[in-house]
C-alpha cells in the first residue's frame, strides 16, 4: 500500500511510505523515480543485511529494525528483525517495509520543516537513528530475561533442558543484533563522511558505538552464564556420582561376605556354627563402621 506522508508543498521533498509492497508498487516507484533494477531486487530480499549504495540520482539504504514483538524462541534475522528500505534523492524519500514499524508511524507526525528533517538526507539520517535506537530499547528486555535465568540457575533448581534451550535462544538473538549493529557501521560512515557530517550524524555514530558495546557486554554475560550453568550441572553430576560411589564402597565388602557364605558348599564348617549368622552380621557391621570412620577421617563424608 502506497501512502504519501509528506508533500513537496510542506517540505522541499516528498515522502512516500509503502507497507506490504506488491510487484505493482515496485514497478510504480521504479518508473516514477528512475530506480535501478539492482536496488529494487535487493529491497525484495526479506533477510538482506544493512547496506548503502549511491546511484546517479538517489541513495539506496537497507536497514534492519528490531522487531517489536519477536517470539522468545526466535533465532533468525528474519524473525528477530524487520527490513526497512529507504530510497532518497534530492526531492524524494521512499520507505518500504513489509511489517508495521512502530517508530515509523510516530515519525509521520513530526514537524518536517525542522532542522532535523529539512531535506531528504536529514530525514534518512533521522530514520536510521530511530532504527538503531530500536536495538537499544531491546537491550533492557534481553537483560531482564538474562537476570531471571541467572536467578533460576543460582537460587532455584530447574530442569537442565528448558534453561539451556532458552539461554540458547537469547544468545542467538543477541548474536543477530550484534551482527546487524556491526553492519550499520558502513551506513553510518557514509552519512558521517567529512563532507556531510553534522551533529546529528555524530549522534547517530555515538549511538551505534554505544549500542554495539552494550551488546558485546551482553553477549559476554550470556557466555559466562552458560559456563556457570555447565559447571553447576557438572558439579551436580559429580555429587550424584560421589554418593553412588560411597554406597557402592559400603556394599561391596558386605556383598562379598554374603556371597562367600551363600555358596552353600558342603565342606564349609562355618555353615554349621551355632553363632555363624550373628558373627557374619557382626563382620559386616564392623566393615561398614571401618569404612565410615575411614571416609570421615579423609573428609569425604
């Protein structure tokens, strides 16, 4: 669906927004604004990574925006982020997106005669800044989820499979965001080139650096939490093996005594003893007590 957000009578450029684009929509903007086939093809790829290209009469930008409601078990770039394509020339800006993008809806109500949006390039920078900021907002959500699993791992007993599975998805989502934020660098360097940079492109660059650093820290936190989880699981397994080993050490000599006197050979004088049974039980108890005292002395109990 094609919608005109800003007309040239209001600003010195027009802004056209296309949501859920069809082939006819792409054909229309290609013919009206003389767009290159290569950029049209790239803008149709759902999982295309951020990039920027300059053509003779316009600049082509692909952005990735953190999805507002991605599922907790999302792990691909198409599930975690949404694609936002921008074509901008001297007198036009075209935005193309398949899904609803919340910040884009809010930008439609701003004052387009302000210094931040006084020309098409500044509007493109403004939209890019808002796109990067969506990753900053998601940081809090991811941090909260990591904190909740940290509490579960350290303070509560949980089954291994759900925790490991959920931490995997968080790690994958952070990795996707890190990759996208890193690739934003090329787009931002283009906007912040020596001949074009201003205070707004400086803010955009600072936002990208800060967001990238925070995601790096978050990735390290998840990696450390996974290591702690594996160590706790390993210690728990070792504790179980320790208990089983202690039981087996106690029962092996007792089983040996019982096995010897359970063979029922004819020439076994102990079988005829009146006190044979209590003596055998006493031997078993004495062996168990000796093992217990030995373990206690070694500090194993």
